[in-house]
C-alpha cells in the first residue's frame, strides 16, 4: 500500500512539473534611479518634492503598467499623485514625482520605502492559464527629521532660446536647493550682450514674479519671458540674483542665441530617414544615398542636403546638395551619389539645412569590398533562376487552362451529336421437332357450349384458300 502511494505521488509530481513547464511566466524587472535618497534635516511640518526615474526592462513589449504603493509603515509620510502610471510603447523611461512630509513625527532617523509594482494590462482579456508574477522595485529614503533650518542652493546654468524681432526674449535658468527650506530671491537682473560684448538690454524680475526654489530638489529649471527689444543677430544673456540688497550669485550663458527676422520661427523641418540602396558595394561602384525631408512648418522652405562622408573613421568629403523648395506639409527625397573607389567601411553623417536652421543629423553606413562582385553575380543567377521559374510556372498554368478548355469543348460537341444505334438479331438455338412444332402451332380458342356445358377447343386458324378466296378444305 505504501509503495503504491509513493508511485502515485511521483506520477503526480511528474504531471505537475510538466504542467508548470507549459505555463508561461512573466518575470521582467524594472530599473530605478536613484534607488536610495538621503534627506537630512527634514523639518517637521514642511514638505519636499522628490523625483525618481523608472526604466523599462529590455524584454518588455508594449505598454508597461506600474502601481505606486508606499510601504505599510511609510504611508503617512508620502503625498502621491497618480498611483497607477503607464510607460507607453516606445518609452524607455519615465519620471515620477512625489512629495514627502514628516508631519508631526518625532525628531530622529527614519527609513521610508516607496514601491513600484508592475501589473498586468487592466484592459486586456485574460487568455489561457498563464501566471503573471508581480515584480517591481523599491525606492529607499533615509530621512532625518528635525534639526535647524538650512538654506543651501547652487546656481547651475542659464541659456536663451531663439526668438524673432518684435518678440520677447525667452530665458531658462536652473537652480538646485540642497537645503531643507524653500528659497526665493528678492530679484533677478537679466542683461543681454551682442557678439562684441556690448550690453544692449536688461530687465529686472521682482520677487512677486519669481517662483520659489523648492527645498531638497536639484536641477530645478525656470522659464522666463523677458520683455526686451532685440534686433536680428546673436546674443548672450546673464542673470544676477539678489537676496535683499545683497548679491548672492550670478550666471552667464556660454552659447549665444539667435534673434531672427519675423516669420523665421514658423519654419520647421524634419529629416525622417537616411539610407543607402544596399549594404555592400564593389570598388568603384556608386552608392545611392537618399534622405527624406518633411516641411513641418507653415511657410515655404528652401532646403539642401549636407553630407559628410567618412571611411574607416577618416573624413573624406563634405557635400552640399542643390537647394530645393519644399511646400508646407510636403515631403522631398534628396538623392546623393557617393564615390566608393576604395575598399573599407564607410560612414555617412547627414542633415538638411533650411533657412537659418538645420535638422538633427542622422547616420548610416555601408561597406566596399571586392567580394561584392561575386555576391552580386550569385544574386543575378538566383534572380534569373527565379525569373525562369516564374516563366515556367506561367507557361504550365496556361497549358492547364488550354487543356481544360479543350476538354469542355469536346464534351459540349458530344452532347449535341446524334447517336447511332445498331440492333443485333436474337441468337437461335436448335430444338427438337416436337418443340419446334409446338412453337409454331396456331393458337387454340376455347369455346363453351351453352347446351352441354362442355368446353371444346376451337382452331381459329384460317383454312387454306384458292386464288379466288374460296376455301379448299372439304366439310364432312
């Protein structure tokens, strides 16, 4: 009995293992940066903002659904926005912003945790018996509550965005607040300089117009529209920060920004694709480069293709194509023929210039080798064989069709033709004289006599007659 139970148990385990092997599991992790954050001197009754970045697993396809959930012991210290976020198809990462607050917690050190759990698509139907294992990552916050107010910040950078004559200047500055209290300067003075270094304009931003820099948050960017009149040209911008009457720091842009003629910023174009006609070429063979450009703006563009050709990392040539007019919303395919006289690995870096702008550059590559000739020959033979096979199949198909039509025609003709029949005489066999006599005997008519009630046979055979039709049989 015990042995039978053991065998049954083993068989059950075997089938359970086989069944589990057939069940699809989904175990893809998430990436998180930073995984650990240190928050020193978080004052009671204050709030700070933090941001983490979530990364898609390489195996994930389509949308990734993520549930945000604090640890049970940390729930009261988090102020969350959306608790269900989606990393849509094509996104490799997504930022998530949340707030922390100690409330009335006692001064001391704490460990708070915020979990990011991957969940199935809530809109997808459940198919089969697949098992989805919920995975995720956890952000760890090491927090010290209490201490004194600490005001600490750094001025990180400033730059100006392109604009047009008659429009405002658009400036972005970045500040990090590493303290535990918000900071807002009392005023910011912006100054603009032309390429010669001459100051050509300025503007003062007052405290009421300045957004506060939140405590404990780094690289906070602020966009400002500055009402200053600038003519067409290149400019740099600086910003000086004041706390009361005291200057606390300044920033200066390292790259100039452009002021264009009115209507220029309505120009917009995109390089949608860059490719060569094949990957392998023979020495001396021309490579055909195509670049697809689209006018995304609202006005006519004059565009040209700029191509940088390199071989084995060394720049060979810089080509500027012919200028082409492209209407709004239209696409144009630029073509450039590239010289491939020497063997090697070629790299192409290209972009499209339009007006005073240019698209982002794209890259492609190809190889030039003497081996390409034999490859092309083999390809030609294969292509010819393929063509011949197509022709052969076509001829065969036509033959079948003609044969079918001929069969149908013959059947129709047979249907309408008269049918001749041939009668065959019956086959006679030899018989005995009596049988022959009985077979030729005349029929006998039975006559009933009313008087006697007897029945006598009567011969209905006509008696012999002479030429005049008189009977030749005597009557006795």
